[in-house]
C-alpha cells in the first residue's frame, strides 16, 4: 500500500485561499484575475459562443439559399418573395457579424490590442444574435405563410419571437441586474 501525499490527505479546512484571510467558504474561492487573464478568458468565451452561433446560422443560411432552387419557390406570391429576400439578407448579415470576431482577431493579432478586439468581438456577437433572431423570425414567417394562413403564421411567429426575447435578452439582462445589485 502506498502513502498518499500530504496534499491529498489534508481536509479542505486545513488550507486557506491565497486571496482570502480565512478558510474558504462554501463558495469556491478564487484568486482575482489579472487584466490579461480576464481578457484571455473573455476572448475564449467569445470563441466558444461564436462556434455555437455560427453553426446554427450557417445551417439556416444554407437552407435559405437552397429554397430558391425548389419548384415550389416559383409559386410564391410577391410578399413571400420579398420576405425571402429580406430573410436571406438578414441571414447573410448575421453570418458576417458572427464571423467578424475571427477577421478582427486575424487583422489585429500581435498588435497588443486584445482589449479592443474583445470589445469589438462582443459587439459583433450581440449584433449577430439580433440579426439571427430576425432571420429566424423571417424564416418562420416565410414557411408558415406557405403552410398556414397568414394570421396563424404571424401569431406563431410572434409567440416564438417572444420566447426568443425572453431566453436571449430578458433573462440575461435580469441576471445581470441581479448580479450588480449583489455586488453593490
């Protein structure tokens, strides 16, 4: 039988956190981030978020592009054709905004501008998400205009977009406000 090292056998109460004056509480005690660590963490988070959003928007955009080449597309009324153009333009704009952080990073890499890169990337991500929500709304409306009557389609799109608003904006902003109050 081998002996465990002292670090592995000591209990959690035998050490104190380097940034605290007492033993750690039930909450995880971490040392404060340096500015560089914070920027690196934020950049890595943006990259992960971008990967998720890009996949979804690229699949949706590919679907939209293929619609124009289906036989049923020729039968669309003027409103639906205009809606299709708006949808494709919103989808392309969403792709551009969600891929922009990669381009910004590539052009500014090595120039010691990570703070600006992270800030710009975050703004493009937010813009891309708004454009993605618009693309999804227009796509739903286009499909539901073909499948149902327009009133039912518009009602369904309204309900779905309300849900998107709650999930993507209301809850995160509410949590942010709660966090700020806790920090005061």
